[in-house]
C-alpha cells in the first residue's frame, strides 16, 4: 500500500514544488507567548453530517491532547458565509480553513498569527506532512501564516453500477455514445428488475463537478466550485475553464442528458447529501465522485439494498480523443489559519499537530478503538465497526469520520484502510487528471473580483442547462459580464504570473 501512496500523492506534491521553484524560504522567529490554560480552542470545520455537539470522539480528542475544544461544525456550502460573518463580527475561531485571496485578505488585515516560532517544538507532525511546501506559499514569505494541506485531494471517478450493467446485458461505457446508452437504459429499462419505473441514470446536483468526467471527455478541466480551473488558450491567454473551445459542445451533451430524463430530476435544487441518498437507496445508477465514497466508505452500510450494489469506473473518451478529470495538487495556497486573537497559540498548534498524526487521524476517522471499532488485521488495514456503530449514522453522530479532513496527513487512515478496488480507482483518477494552469501567486485581481467572477460562472452554468432557446446567446451574455466585471483584468494578471512562474 505504501508504494501506491507514493505514486499518486508524492508525485503530485513534487509537481507542485517543481512548478513553483524550490525556494527554501527563511522562517521568521516568533516567541512563545502562550502559557497555561487560556480557555477552549475553537475550530471551524465544514462537513455534511450531523454529529452531536459533545460527541465521544471529541471527548476522546480532548482527553488525548489535554485541550478543551469547541468545534463549530457548518455545512460545507455555508462555510464561506459563516467564516465571513465571524470575521466581520471580530469573532474568528482560533483555527479555520481558507484559501487564495480570502486567506490573503485575513493575513493582510493582521487577523492571522505568525506561527513560525511554534512549529519546530509543537508541530513536528505538521512539518513532517507538509515539509518545504509550507515555505513555497506566497503567504508565508515573511513568516508562517498558512499551514497548507499537504495531502493531495482525490480525483473524481465515474462510478457506474456493474450489477445493473449485468442485469441489462450492457458493458462499461467507454465513449459518449455508449455512456448515453447506459444512462438511458438505467432510466427506462428497469435495471434493478423490480418491475417499477423508479430509477434514473446519473446522480447530479447544480455543481458542475458532478459532470467532471463529461467535461474531461471534451478535454476540459472544470476544477471545483471552490477552486474553478484555469486554462491556457492557444494564444497564451490564461483564463477561466468555461472559455475552452469545446465548452458549449460539452454543455450541449449534458443538456441532452438532462432533457431526456437521464439525470437526477431535481439536479438544480438537490443538496449533496440528498444526491448521495439517491445512490444509497438504489434510485441512481451512476455518480461522478471520488470512488472512496461509493466503493469504500459507504460500503455496505449506507446502501439499503441487500446485497449492496457493485461498481466499477468508466473512462469516457470524447469526440476528439480526450478523456480525464480535473487535477488536484498539493495546495500551497489552501490550508489552515490561526487567528491572531487566539489566546493560546501553543495549544492550537498542539491539537492541530495531533490531528495531523496517523494516530490522531485514525481517531477522527474510525473513532475510539475497542469502543466504536476494532482491528481484525491492522497490518493490512482491515477492521470492523462494533455494535451500534456498525450503523453509519450512529457512528457519525458520535463523531466518527466527520472531522477526518481536519489536518489530514498524507498517509491518512482512509488510505491505509481503503479496499483494493478503491485504491485502484483512486490511482485511476490520479492517472486521469488533466493538465491545467495552477498559479501559486496570490493575484490582486482574484482578491478583488474572484468571488463575483465565480458566481457569474455558476449562474451561467445553470442558466444554460435550463435554457429553452439558443445557449450561445446565454453564454455570450454571461461571458460579457465576466469580461467587463473584472475578468479581462484577471486574465492579464494571471497570464503574467503564469509566464513568470514557468520561467523559474
């Protein structure tokens, strides 16, 4: 398993280091002014579960670290709004996550602590994880303000039910025509053979990432809602992914899937968790998502069918021979910040450092050993949940899994226990990552216009898919807005930064 980890994690980290230059960066010394127990350490964590506020995992984490904790748990989609509101009221949590221009704004405003004087003594696990990546961040040139997420996020897979394929005598789709055929059959040909018309092809919501593999078939990396992809056009312009020459062709294909009823009927309004539920309850036959969910984390307890569904991963090739998914890198501009108002920075670093250890991440992912789970073969990553915690909802309500992304180490628990199929799928997603532009420098135009430009793209995406008439006209209207409301200025600065980065 360790060999697999090095293939798709370390390689991406090295890519990032190469792209940004191997500048060491001098650590600015800071004194340790904390002392004693100054009260709870508050942490803002996004997620889409419903843990109890004082659950067993948090109690155990407090016991192991000797630090009182206040976890502010908010839905992922509400994180930017909650974070901004807390900043505006002067009540930022001690530890929170942010990226890019927003993180830089907090630093520039003097709202973030320089933790460089604490990491050597209290952050050994953090430094073992992020290594020199921490000094390549442009936010850390005069100290250490941002603790980057050293692990590389998983890529996406098109997860397709193979039991339904077998029921219908179909094979795994490999191009857009066969993908349409499979989605049509999953919707109209009774793939579960229950005699009811109660299924559809693809689970999706209003996020364009649920069609990541389809955009990839047209050679387009779309990125994520939080970090949309950038591309370089043939003339050297660095710009938004929606200016790709094949964008409207891809949208036309997606629009046909929706209009023909092959996609989640409530795609425009459904929440992510409800979208997952359509897969769990046997209504959807496919979903574009990290395979660790469908084939590992949710297997088998989240599924209501007995036996549970089976999946495999489709690579969809488009009309010009393209295929792939959006890339992920070790993010030097995304990570954790500690508020300048934190009364005990040492304690904040110590709790973050413990969570960044393999032992700490095991607690946050699996829960308390011999209470919530037990190892059956620890060396090979085999375990089982115990008693009532075999139920995923009960496990998560008591704190299992829901905080596992906080300070997640590279060799994290999820990777160590992942089943063979999910490891294969995760490697496939890494191998399929498309090239894109990744600028490590914080851009002034991104700080100034980024949120508005992203919102224009999100609105345009939904408007095109819901349009009755000419989608070119809809596209042109929104792109005129994008250009005039800061997009052209952004392109100019982004292009210059990309050329400078590539010259290093």
